[in-house]
């Protein structure tokens, strides 16, 4: 499973989700980082990306465990798969 960690109100997060569209996004589990979703925070910790999330969002963790940050690199990775 590929995970995309996002935050509400994050322009880059919304741009990635909108740019890729529903077809490409269907292969990605969106994990919103907010107080309402403890599973997202647990998964973020599992992938050792907590400190990274404090600096930059969105964060994508691929099926292979590769961590990708930044809207354009994430868009390019998802579009290529």
C-alpha cells in the first residue's frame, strides 16, 4: 500500500490530490494528519516520518518503503506508477 500523509488547509497537499485525479489516487491511501485520525499519526510514527512532517507536507511512503516529500516529486512518482 502507498500512503500519502496530508494536512487540511495545506495547499501542496490539496494540489497533489487534485492534480492526480481519482484514478491515480485510488491506488493511494490518504492519511490525514489531524486530531481526529490517530491511525494516521501511528502510521507516520511507524514509517519514522514524524520529524519530517513537522517540516514539510505532503509525504508519500511507497509500497517499497521509499519516503518522498514535496508536491512535484510526489506527483511525478504517482503519475509514473
